[in-house]
C-alpha cells in the first residue's frame, strides 16, 4: 500500500512538472487597437512566434518550496518583427523559477511585422503595462509580493522595458476594470543587450533599480553604456556588465563556448539576492 501511495505521488508530481503552463489573455474581450485583426491565429515555428493580435502572458510558477514571492514579466526580443519566444522567454522563465522567481512570459504586438497595424512605443508598451497590472492584481492568488514585481527584457524586449520603466503610470482608482486600478511601475528592471528605443535624455530619479548586460562587440553595446551613465547621473541604483565578446542574441548563454556568457545568469541572480529582491522578509529588506 505504501509503495502504491508513493507511486501515485510520483506520478502526480511528474504530471505537474510536464503540464502545459497557463496562458492568460491580457484583455479577455480583446486588446484595444486590435479589433480589425481579432481572431487571427498566432504563427509559430522553431524558436519564434509572430502574428500576435491577442496579447497574453504564459505563467511559470516556481515550486512552492523554492518560491520567494518575487516575480518578473519576461519580454522576449525579435526586432519587433517576431518573438524569440523559447530562448528569450520560456528558457528564461524556467531559470527564474529555479531561483524562486515567478515568471510571466509576454506575447506582445509587433510593430515591424509585415502588414502590422501597430505603432512602435505604443502597443507593445500597453501590453507590457497591462501584464504588470495583471500580475500585481493577482499577486495574492500566486503568492507574490506586489512590491517585488519587475520586468526582464532582451534586445527589442529591452526597448519595451525602457518604454515601461521610463513612463510608468499609476492605476486609475475609479476604473471599471479592477486590473486598471493597479500600478504598472516595475519594482526592478533587467535589460539584456537592449536596443535604443525608449531611452530618455534623462532618467527620472524615481526609476526602479536596474541590471544591464551586453557584450562589448555587440553593435548595441553603446546603448547599455549610455544607460549606465544616465542611471548614475540620476542617482538610481544600477549594476552593469560589459563582456569582451559574445555578439548579439546570446540568450541565456548556455549554447555559447564563452565562460562569461555561460554564467551570466548567475550575475543577475547575485544582483537580485544582493538587492533583497529574493528576500521574502520585509524587515531584512528595510535593513539593507
């Protein structure tokens, strides 16, 4: 009997480990501005997803024994033409889960896709803001701390991070939709080899703490260096890494032969730990 019970528990755990993650539409009645394309299916092949007209988040929650209460909206790159959904979305979410962080991988509308009706700096930003509001609204359901919800973007996704971080909006207290009553200000941001769109002339002093990382031989390296300089000028806490080599689009680095790239995720883990993002005890965070 004991062996049978252990087998049942093992099968249930195995099923949970391989279960398809939940996908939550950001606007159940359809995204504002997508009415003309509503109902069109997404297109996906190999590593990418595109033709997104019903933006969503895919939910990845860490095991309960590892959960820290922290969360991040993960924003894949792809030049606003497609989303590198697996390598810069799903794989990132699974890594964040391994260090106790809940992850919500964003499928956002693409302004540079052929025939796109969407505008740079507008629709993707709205999708990311809505995702942050949604996660904060459902924080209790997912055992999250609404004061430790950040955003984590790659390449073009790093541009979405800039649009959100540097133009946050508070919730509308009298909004009909309760999600719209929540703030979309992230509590921390991570930008990996970000593009230049959305970077302001001056970073506001109230911007959240930031982690930046890029390879020095990436054509976009000057963007990260510029961001670092502006964060320092604004007095906003920031950590930045510029590796010698690696080019652009190295994802989590696990397919690279370069040791710095293979282990860069450990640098962001250290940063999150050192800045109490992974600490569920608010008294500890106040002491830092």
